[in-house]
C-alpha cells in the first residue's frame, strides 16, 4: 500500500516562509492603522478639525449677532483652566474681566477649555507643551485658518504664597502676599542702584528682580490708601549663629540660613538638605518671631509656624495736607481724574494714572485724563508722582465701591404719564422716556451719587420724586459726617454701630407693632411739586382728538414767554406714547398726530428746550382718547328697499342691497379719512340718497393775519351724547341738529341728544 502521509503536512521551510509573509502583512496593516498617516491618525485629525470648525463657525455667528446689536466683542473668553494663566501671566487684565467661554460657544467642552480662547474678537488655539498632541493640533488649526497663541509659561519670581523654593540661586520662603494686603492699594517696590522704584500692583506677577536674597536684595512693598503711605520689607524664616571665622571687634557678623517651616535647610548649589536637628547641633538658633501663638496656650504647634513676616520700615500718618491730591468726576462707565495738585520742592519726572492696578496713562504735566469703557465692579483709581529717578514723591489711591441697591419700584405710577429723569454730559435734564419703556443707561448709578429720579405729569401738574433705597447709617460726631451703606432686600441686620432709619418700616395695619412684611426695600420721596395754581404759569397746549388724529395748537404759558427772547429760541419736541414724532420751532404751530386708531387712549408729551443749548425748559403731558364716530343708524329703513352705497378709489359707485348683505361692506365708510356713510332707498320708482352725519362739535378757524371770510374753515371733533354745549371743548359748539325736542318743552334733555342723523343728499324722481 502506498504511503501518502507526506502529502498531508507542511515542510519547515514552507512554515517559515508563511510566518514571514504573515509578519510582513501584519506590519503593513499596523503601519496603515497607527502610523503617522495611518487610519487612526487621519480619524483623529478629521475629528479635531470638525470640532474646531464647529467652534469657529459658532463664534462667527455669535460675533455677527453681537455686532448687529451694537455690542462689543473684544472681551476675553476662556475656560477655567486657562483663566489663571491669562490673568497672572499673559495679559494686563483683572480676573473678573475674563468671561466663561461657554456663555458664547456652546460647542466648547472640558477638553477644549484647555486650548481655546477668544481674545480681542478673535478665536485662538492656545499652544502649550503640556497639551497632548499639541504639535499636530497646532498644524491642524493652521490648516483650517484658526490663529495660534503661543504660551511660553511664566518665568522668574512667580510665587507669593510663602512656599519654600529656589529663587535666584537660594532657597527661601517667598514673600507672602495672598493675605493681609489689598491688591488694590499694594505695590511692589524694587531696589535699583540704592533707590526704591515703584512697580506693579500685587494683582500682577512681580518683576524678576523684585528681590534677590542671595545678594542681600530684600523684598519691599508699598501700601497707600487715601494718601496714607507705608513701606514694608519681607523677613523670610531663617536660623542664625555667630560667624566665628569672620568675627572682628566692632564688626560682629551672623551666619544666616533661610529655612522652611520645619526649619530644614536646602543648599541651592548642591541640593543637599540639612535637617533642623543637624542645624541645632551646629549651633543655629531660630528667632521667636517666626512662631505666632494663635491659641495663646504658649505651646508651639505646627500650624503656628510662619514662613516669614512683613515688618514696617516706616509709615506716613494721616496728614492735614497731602503731597498729592486730585478730584474725580465718575459715571458707571468712566472716571475723569482732574485738578491734580502736588506740594513738593522736588523736580517731577512723571505722573502715572492707574485703574484697578494697571497703569493706563503717563504724563509729564499732570493733565486731566478720562478712563473710559470701564467694566462693572469696584474701581480703584491711583495717581502717582515720580521724580526724575523713578522714586515716589506722592501717591493717592481712591476706591469707588459699586453700590448694590434695591431697584426703584415704579409699579404704582401711571406708566404713560411718569417719566425717567436723567441728565446728559452737559447737565441738561431729560425726561422724555415713559417708565413703560426700558430705562436709559444714564438713569441712575448710586455708586457715583447719581440717584434715580422720575417726574409725573398730567395736564400741567408736575411732581418730581427721588428713590431712597434701603440703607443703614452711622454718625461720626468728630468729623460731623454720616456714613451710609445700602442694604439689599429688606434685611434688618446691621453692621456694628449702624442703624436703619424708621422710614423703612411701613405700619400697614396701623397697630403700632412691627409685623412681618412691613419692612420696605425703599421709598419715593417728593423733591418738589408744582401745584394746580402754578400749572398755567408753566406750559400748556390746546389738544383735541378726532377718530384717527390728535391736534396740538397754541403752546402757551409764562414759562415760555420768560424763556423766549430775541437771543433765545425755543424748540418743541412732540412725543406720542414715548416716541418722538416731530420737532417744531413755533409755539403757535398747528401739529397733528395722524393715522391713529379710533377709540384708543394716547399719551401726548410736548417738551420745550433751548434750541442752542438743549437746556430743558418745561413740558406738558396729557392723556387723550381718539373718538370713533357713532355708527350709522339704519334701523328705521326698509332693508329690502335700501342699499349700501360704496365708492372705489376711482370714485365709481356700487350699490349693495341691505337685505342680501350678510354684514355691512368693509369699505362703506371711514370718517377718519373723510369717507362718509352713504345709502340709497328705492321705492315707487324713486331713488333717494342719504349721508350719515355723526354727532360732532365744531369751531370756525381763521388765519390770524387774514380774517376775511374766504379764509375761514371749520375744525370738527366727533363726540358722544354726553358732550353738549355746556361741556364741549373750549371754543367749540355742538350743532342744534343733534338735539331733537321730543316732548316739545323747549328744554334740552339728555335722552333727546342724537348720536347722528341722516341728511338727504339728492332725490331722483320719475
């Protein structure tokens, strides 16, 4: 029998060849999968570019929307991970000026917060070595047109928390500025060539040469508030012993080593650490000043060891006259520094102007300077005068605290006849915006003592009010001053020494006891009121309404006559429901608000101003209702014989039988546009046309310079049956035709007043 076993196996050589081929194929596959241009890499690139493109597109959409709305888009937006870097190292800004990027770009997640920011209206990828895949992501951003911001990282002195670390060639507990000093009033002082030069405020990182303890250059700071100055020097934690090798009489020296809070010493050259036990054996001692007995038990505990302390070099106490002083004019968005005075015999080199710890202007002559476009929040203003060598001659810091007050409650005022009162930059009063509209940005700012004011006006009677928000106060009998702090809500809690005025308790039920809910957030107080007797002495205007219009005539008042001279011209602003409609220059001008809705109440407001200076002179406000003429009364006509008469725009007539019409034609009449209601009756082969005359009052008008008959015209107002000759508009009359003496007694009675009547236009007979 033939042996076939050799045909069922594989030779060793074939096996080896097969393995080699599989390895080659596997290598190719792995390279295709994970190589620099592999499938996974391409997928990562596509994913990243898609994400960044979406973020870029969303930012562009947001930016366009803000620009259309007139909003600024140059703020800084960043995630929390980049916020500290931006504030402390890269940009001269305050922490509260960095906004959350997720407010504007919803696509940004936790990963992108590490490398995406918006700065000065542009989207950036922030390149940092610590970001995974950073080099490739930079390349991918460049390929899709996203800008790159290279972050190098902070260098030199950067720690101000008392940590023990190497700084400029020596281990030392760094100067602690994280507590005890205000970032608004404290600055670094750098010693250069034996002179102390003023540096940045401590809300910024210090310069690299602020101190150098290896070369006996100690850390100094300068504190100034309202002209009170203090200088401090940092004493880092150290141990000491006599330097026996360098002792000479009259020149005794100490060997000092800076140590950590466990009194261990590190040599910066060799990085060798020497323990406190070993240092004690060598004769080193620790000054008692580095132990602060917090709990008073006279036992040194771990948390009572301090990394160092600030010692006052000298302090200038409060002066009756300051070396440097100035005044300010502030708004919520700008502060003007002016009237700078310096009392010194030294030669002034430079004036510096700073806001919130950032110098924004330098000057040689100390001119007035306005800091504009300020963000919300407390504002710290500083002016410093330096000599020609850069040393401080004088400094003055003032802090403007933003007042957080209870908003004015305008809910109880008539929203149509009550107006916001505010003043422009020239000091001119404005009161043209009714409180039903959004308040102007200039309305109030209690931070700068700009209190909320309103005025109510109704037919000449005018009352001004000011809002008093809830506050607490303290009296200083020595300086004869009072100190006020505003209180949010209706809290009764006060600071030490402060009281809340009784006016903020309103005894609603009159029981003389303070019950829950009777504390108020604030109140309006009358500033001054013009009484009814004075209204004619100010300003008035004759107003009358039709069905779709309001007429204004004859603006009068002694206020006008006193203000208007040959040199002073007055202009009149005409408002309707808070919207300016017209500017007139003549008090006798006849102006008409047109295209109004019938049966609607409107608020008319007329403001008089000096034409040249825009100074406010006075105003008159009235509510007036347009009238809808009485509808034609067709109840007495036979509808089978009566037709609506309608005219198109070309004047062509159309007749619609009343009995066949479901309702009256829409274009039958429109008295506001002088289209009168017409009908025609057809009976016994006779056509008779009628026109409806709705009830009205009238006055014959004439041009003051021409009283001839040809120039006379009639002014008509449609009225209700409540209006008769006894109570109609001054100067107007109600035609007798609207009274039908039903009982024939010759006396006009209420039920005899007509809503209107039909008058025959013409009749077509056979």
